[in-house]
C-alpha cells in the first residue's frame, strides 16, 4: 500500500514538473515563437495565423477554416 502511494506521488510530481516548467517564461517569448513558426510554416500551409488566448495563457498557431469550417489548431505556446 505504501509503495503505491509513493509511486502515485512520484508520478504526480513528474507530471507537475513537466506542466509548470516546460512552457515559455513570458507572453512575449510565446508570441515570438508563434510568429516565428508562422513564417516558417506559411510556405507549407495556407491561411495560418497567431492569436493570444487570455483565458488559458497561451498563444495559438492556427490554420483558418475554409468554406465556413472551423479553424484547426496547429500548435499551442503556453506561458
């Protein structure tokens, strides 16, 4: 029983570390990365854009929908 509690705690600590310490340190860094990827991928994909989502603290690289279809998220940049 103690081993399973230790194992679950260890997994929770690792996941917490990955979530909180792998994002960008500021909105500026996330913005710069999003626009950099926008320039790189605009050759391959058409209708790309970057947008800032204030609720989730991230920049989103997306491909605009065609014929009234919803946009598709290409990548998220969490900060």
